[in-house]
C-alpha cells in the first residue's frame, strides 16, 4: 500500500487513524478502518490487515506520507 492510495480519504479519517496508530490503540484503529470501509473497501481491507498484524510502524510510515488537503 502506498500513501497515494489513501490520498482520496477525508482528512478527519487520516488524522484519526494516525492518532490511533501513534497511541497503539487497536480498538480505535479498527473503528476508523470500519469508517474507511464505507468509502474504500479495498484499502480498508489492507489497513485492517496491517492493524490486526500489529504493523503500526509500517502504517505510520505510510500515513506520514499522506498529504492533508487544505479546506
């Protein structure tokens, strides 16, 4: 998965997921991933896999590369 794959997601979801990953909060990560699933099922599945496999470092690396869109 690349940062560009997540670029289409709303800023609030990116921010919430990044915060949950930083806190290592699996429950909140999964909640955010479920919200992402409503928008992008394919990438939500990949994110879900990363969370349940505790791939937080890899996920954070990807999220760090996502550009937050200005309102």
